[in-house]
C-alpha cells in the first residue's frame, strides 16, 4: 500500500516523500545508451544516458519536491520519473524490497498448494542406456539419487498408464485443456513399445477433450526408419545430442564398450530427416571436446536443415576452461550462427530469457523443478521435479494432490526469487534464481567450485547478451 500511494502521489507531483535509487538497480552501458534492470524484480528498460543521469541523482535520499525545485525537467521528465518509480528503480527511502517480495511470494504459494503450476508429465521410461557418455548427467545423478536402489529400471505399462490417468485427472481438476507428455531416460527408445502404447492409449481415451503434444529426449542411435515414420505420424518432437563432428564427438559420447557413437547418431538423424522430423540438437561442452568444436559445427547443422543449436557447458562436472574464454567462444559461435540463420543458445541464455518474467507477477524459475510445472515419474512410480533430480517428492498416487505434499512445496518455495541466501546481491538474482538445480544437487554446498563456476558463466554471458541487445533496438525482449 505504501508504494501504491507513492505512485499515485507522484503522478500529482505534490508529494514530499523522500526517494532513493534502489540498491538493486543494475546497468549495462554501450553506444551512448543503457539497459537497466532490477536484480530482484526484472522490469528491464532501455534508457538514454540522460535518463541514467536522472536516476543517479537519487543515489542519495531526496524528496520529490526538492528535486523539482532544483531541476527543470518538464512534463517528459516527470513521466520518466513515474516510469522509474513503477519499475522500482526509484523507491521511498526505507522501503524494504525484499520484504515486499516475500509478501508477494506468500501469495504465489497459494497457487503452489493448489497444484496449479503443473502442466507437463515426464515419463522416465528407463534408467538404462546403450551409451556411456563420459560426462553423463543421467548416470552421475543416478549414483547419488534415491533411485539407485530401486530394482525397476524399465517402466511397466501399469505404472505408465497409472501416471497418465492421474495426470489427466489433475489437468481436468485444474481446467487445463492442453496437455504435454515427454518421454525420457536413460535411452528412451529402449522402451519404444511402452512409449508407443502410451501415445496410442492417450489418443484413444483423452485426445478429443485434452489435445496433447509429445516429445522425446533420445541419443537417436536407435531411430530406425520405422520408428522415424511413427514419430512423424504421432507428431512427437525430438530432442537429441551430438558433441562435435565424428572424431570430436567420439571423444566423449561412447558406447558401453567404449566405441564411438557418431555414425550411429547420424544414421538415426538421417532417418528423421528423410521423414521430415525436425530435431532440437544439443552439444555438451567439456574439457575434452572444447578445443576442437568451432564454426564447422554450425555449418554441419545448416547442411542438415537445422536452425537451432544449444551449446551447453557441462552442468555437473567442473571444467578447466577459464570462464572468460568460454564466454568469448560462445559469443563467437553465436555471432557466426546468426550469419547462417542458426540460433545458438544454451542454458547460459536462460537468465537473459527470464528478464521479462518478474517475480512480482509470477513464480519464476531457472529450470523445471523450481518452476514446478513438470511431474516426472520414474520407473518405480516415484515423482521428481525433473528426470535428473536425486530425491523424490511423492508417488503417482499423489499426483492429484501434489500441491499438498510438503516435499513438492519445499522444492519450489525454498528456491524462489529472494529465498536463496547464497544468491543475495547477485546482479541477476531474480533472473538466474540459483541456476540449474542438478548442479547444486551434485555439489556438496553453495561454495562448491562448480556452482561458483556456473554462477560466473551466467553473469558474464548475461551482460554480454545485454550489450548485444543494445545494438538491436527493434527487439521485443525489452519493452
């Protein structure tokens, strides 16, 4: 209420409230202009250096009346001040922004308790895989997960059907008309029979009332011509990985016996291409393949008709590449991709993408567990925030009342903007929100070098992307 009164009185220009620039204001300058944002609330804006100068006048407490008596800013200037106030760049002196955010977050918790965040079902059909990639996030998280002792390594039809039925009941209860089911693993195509049975079951029983989109995460090595045709027929989107051209990929993506995987992956990709099935392709960057990946990877994507590539630095293993060197390398690939019509992104792009999602308006998150939007079911019928999380938050019997489960609420509420103390005073606290939960789970504490490394990568990349944005005034990213 204090801030609402403040806004109304400012419009009337007759308030003697003492004002001050928020300590959470962040700035990137370039080319005579700047982008400012609030590190808790977002609200990014492109501004001129004159507006930045005006904002900086309030670096020390100053009443509005005293400001207007000292500076002749005209009607346009008053509008600018109002805009800065509405975005929390200028606040009443003594206004506690963290306390204000906490009040808003407590309101958001009502949405969590009602399970209203859930929108996607992820079926982790198997814990097994025909690959043994050196950096594998699946097996490394499995080793420290409560899933490690579960004897069920392949999901049964009974578990899959039960999960689908409970999920649809929840969607009905929430009055959500569109569903999404993702199939993951291990290597999901080791259980193609269950996957196809789920799709056919859903289409026959639920599709008319609750249209569903489908996706799989696969290494592509088991995609035959017949499977490619079925993926096309069922309109299942495909996400896959390849970690460089042949000799480079085969340094890190290997089979159980240690042989290379490139040709097997490409064979599967060829089958998808022949059937007109697009692929969302990811390249994981490690110490082993980093020295050898260059623009030729983008050219390879162009040759295959791909217009999007994700380059993702290893999420859980510490890499020895200096962060600044990695940033320069990613920016170089991104710039080259633009010349070829290929959008180069990755997890490092997520904080930048989150800028227009303000914690004042909604629960914001870096990844699926924090967003609470995914119900990931393991072969044993246990629920996780995402398919790589290490600790379950319930079972399929609890899908319909997930919001009442303490572990589910804690998973989200303990990680929202403003509640991760180790993130306090980070310039992208409200956009990064602690980064990937798997990185943190695989580390012993917040000061772990891997967590620190990823934090620095996100900060540096976000600033570079903002600088890039300053040259693109027609973008819709910043209003």
